[in-house]
């Protein structure tokens, strides 16, 4: 066999080199790519709120603020001071606790609107737990107002100028438990063992599905032109419910009020109300109406003033027929507006 010619060897070497070069280029660029861009969110993106780290703390700009732990006040100082519109304070399940000589737990300075305070405990402040008496169009929810303003009957656990108070508990405060200004709504709240009123709502307000228990004065007070619906007011030293003029009091239960000897289950102090479908039991007086022009229908009353004071109504108000049912067994009644004593 003849050995390969020089030309063939040269040709074969060029072909091998060409294949090697082709394979090298097919592997892509040899330079590494640039570093990957950051894919994680910043802390501000994850939690776009401002932490309240300690007290006292001033809020001077709109925004959302929150607690990350329990905080304690100082003597002679307020806890959180809000001096801006459009502020949300989320206690985040934690507590603001005052000390002897402290002032308000949370104070809203001036006439501010769109203030939201929620979800935590405000306890043991020397004055108001939360003083937002000039705040408008605001919202308080999920709060426990405990032992604020002890010995100070002019204070409150919470005072909101106007707006919505819901799902709050006010207990053991020196003054009233919950106070709501004009055209407010209070719903699903409990006021217990407070130094004056349990719940006090001003003109044009509504109180719905609340409980007021063992307060030193009235259980629930409505100034005028509003409604108290489906509430329970029990064991208060004065009236269970006290209402001014032009209001609707419907579907409430008032029991064992008037421990001071003068209170009523429902006390109507001014004209032109409708008192309808309430149940009043074992109060000093059942339903007491001292002014003209009210309508009292479909209520039931038992054992008030020992049974002698179930209905005490002004002569110029309209009291539906009172049906006395002091016996067991069936009875008939054809008057759909009748009140009952039983």
C-alpha cells in the first residue's frame, strides 16, 4: 500500500482545524453575563408603614404608623400625638400603657379628619385613653380601653368627635367608657364598670348592638335625634338608657338598673320619641317618660319598682294599651300596639 501523499496529509489537517474552530464558535460567547438584577423587595415595599419605636411619639405627616412591641408612657407626657389629617395608627395587637401622672394615651390635636386608630390596648393613662374629641370622619375599632383617667370623672376611655366606633371594650375608666360626638355610630361595643356613663352619643348618632354593664351613672345616653337599637343595659347605678328628643329606641333589654334608687330602665327626658319593642325588667322604674309627644308601643315590662312602676308616662305622650299578664297560661290580645306588664 502506498503511503499518503503530502497533499492529502495537508488537506486532512486543514479539515480537522476547521471542525475544531466551528465547534469552538458553536459554544457561545466566552465572556460571562452581567450580574443579575436584585429580585427581593425592600423593607419599605414589604411594610410601607412607619414604626413607632417608643413614647412619646409625634405624628405630623399623613401616613400609616404601627407598633412593633408594647410601649410605656412617661409622667407628665402624652403617648402618641397626632397633628395631621389622614393618619392610621395600628397598635398591631400591642399595648400603650400609661404611668402615674401621665396624660392622654393618644391625643389628636385640633380638628383633624380621617383618623383611624385600631387593634390594641390603651391602659392606665392619667387622663383620656384616647382623646380624639375634635376628630371628624374617623374610625376607632378593635380597641380595649382599660383603667384610664382613674379618679377623673371628666375623662373617657375613648372620645371620638365624629365617625365610627366598633368592636371596642371600655372597662374601669374613671369617666365614661365610650363617647361619640355628633352624627356618629357606635356598634358592637361593651362598656363596663366605668366611673360615669357607659356609652354617651351626641345628636344624630346611633348605638347598635352594644352592652353597657355596671357603670356608675347611666348605661347608654343619646342626646337627641338618633337611635338606640338592640342593646343591653344592665346593673347600672342610674338609668339603663337615657334619651333626649326625636329619637328611636327599639328592641333593647334593660334590667336591674337604678341601684341609686332613682333610675329607670328607659328614661325619656325630652319630647317626640318612639319607644318600641323593648323589654325592661326589675329596674327602679320601667319606662319613664317625663315629656310630651312620645309614642310608647309594643314594650314588655316586669317587676319594676316591685311591679308598681312598669310604665310612668307623661299625660301628653301616647302610651299603647297596657295588657297586664300576671298569670300563667294562654291569653289573647287584638291590639298590635299593646304594651305588656307581666
